[in-house]
C-alpha cells in the first residue's frame, strides 16, 4: 500500500468526481492554523520537507486504483480516471523553522483541482503534527535558557515514525541530542543516553552496575543514581568516578522525586568529592513548565532530558489546521460558515519588525521594511532548490525567536501577536462575500 492511499475517503470521491466532470483547472488551497492552542504564543513551521518529498513522489498507480476500488466496493473501471494522476503543481510555503501565527498560511498548493484535492489529508497530517511538536519543543528551549536539552521521547510517541519526526523537530529548534538511534543516524543528530533502572537491578549492587557500565563505555559516562536511594546513589557514583579516574564531562542523571532539592544535594556531594566537573542531568516527566520552574529556582542542573510530554505535545497535541480552497480557475472563493469563514485568494505574509505581520494577496507589493514569509519551493511538481538542512532551519528559528516579542515568549500566559490584513485583501473578501450572498 502506497502513501497515495493514506488519505480520507472523501478526497478520493471528490477527485474522481472532478475528473468525471472535467474540472481540471488550476486551484489554490491554503493551509493554515485557525487559532493557537491555549498556552501558545507562537507556532514553529515544520513538516515542509517531508511534505515536498511526498508531493515529488506522488503518483496514483494501478495498485492504488485497485485499493480505492476495493475500499469503495466498486469496479476497478469506475476508478480508472485516477490512474496515472501525479502532482505537477506549484507550492509556496513558509520554510521550516520560521515562527508563524494564527491565520497565516504555512503552505499554499496550486495545481489542477483533482491533484490539489487528493493530497490534502496527507499534507495536513504532516504539517499539523510536526508543527505542534516543534512548537512544544521550542518552548522547552526558551525555558531551558541556554542549558542543553536532549530528546527522550521515542518510547512514548504515537508510533516509532512519530518518534523519529520528534527527534528531528527537537534538533531543528536547538536540542543538543536525542536518544533515538535511527534519528541520530538519519539526521546527524548527536546520540545521547545513559542506562535504565533495569540495568542497575540486574547487578548484585548499584556500585557493581556502575563499574561494569564504565568498563564497557570508557568515554564520558552518565550514571543513573535514583534506582534505590538517590543520595546514596550519588555517593556511589562519585566513588566510581574517582576510583576509575574517569575524564571530564561525565554526569549523573536524576529521574524522579524533587529534582530541585535532589540536584542541590547532589551538587554539594559531588563538589565535596572534588568532582565539580561532573554534570547533573534531570529527566522524568519534564516539559517547558517543569524546566522553567527548575531554572527559575536556580536548581544546579546542567542539562535536561525531555520526552513524553514534548514528543506528544501533551498539553496541545493537535492544531486547528485547515486546508481550504481559496481560488479555482481564476475565481476567488471562500467559506462563510460561522466561526470558520476563510479569506479568498492566494496569499502572502509580510513580516515587519517586532512581528508586525500583514496577511496580503499573493501579488501585492510588500509594505516598506517587511519581508515575505512564503516562497516558491516547488514548480511543475519539482523542487525549486535542494532539500533544506536542519542547520538552516535552526538558524531561521533562532533569528525569529530572538525577534519575537517578550510577551509571546512567556511560558505562562503568553500573548501572541495578531497579524493584520491588507486593504486589498479586506476589499476582496467583502466582494466575494457579497457575490456569494447574491447567488443564494
């Protein structure tokens, strides 16, 4: 089964109807988040790179038609018009790593209507999930205030591939490493990890376990010290570090309990043993809220490992994203549903200093002192430039984050900037609304 069939049924039935009705003119769909989730002051655009990979490979093959027919319980011949359909359209998008706001298109697809319709579900799934996770991870970066972060999310994400995505997204916004071996290898992310409590329990004593681990891994090692009694575990780790003359950059990991109080006692014990260079890493149910509290309390923690709550974007696990038709065959269109109205026409977002964003029609001239966020990344079904790199995305993110207003950066009760609309977009919206009303 190919990625083509990973779609909602109504995408198939609509695309088939368009083909039967010879509705093949170019259509533009806009993908955007209607609102930000509670507790979010911004979003980080993510998912574009895998989306472009998907579109560049998109082609309805004979087996896909057979799968569609079987699912619809119709003869294969009825679905034959879909065979050979591939994506040869244009994509304009916000590059990964850029900060975006509610109502701003992350991506716009312009292609023959059946093509643009059939790719909707997959694109929404990619960008919705990845933008949600990247935005959560970005808030952890803010909370850590320069301290290294490591992704530990794989075992609790919504499937293994979601875990690989989470590791890439965490690296994109500035994490120092991941425990995910596949993601580390695929994306060149530093791999990081320690040991499980089961490892300690498998040995006759905690010290025996520590020494065995250090013999196998002679480089900088991090020892998990809270399997039994944390204070005693710290003392045991200090003894092993000293006896084996392990080099700098070794560490201990605290994974449960009052992390702030435990870190203070551990730091005192390590310093007292002459091990001021041994780092303290904290983990265990952390996200930006927990990290922010520990940082504000000045807990002596050198690095944080975050997992479940970040890899699943636990407090905001989805975004209210939409993929809406805004133009067909040169005719601007819009939706008028209560609380879900859309604005017509292909669009551009112009960003001014201080995140004074303006949503405009695609062909408007930029206001002075602004830059366009959407750029053409695919034309005639082909990428317009080589695949983006995580390093480039990370650089864009860091630049945007530095320019983001302080109230939007807050961990508690952030206030997001609100983009404005240009006069031309407002006028077109009014005209199309009136035209639709006159047709009723």
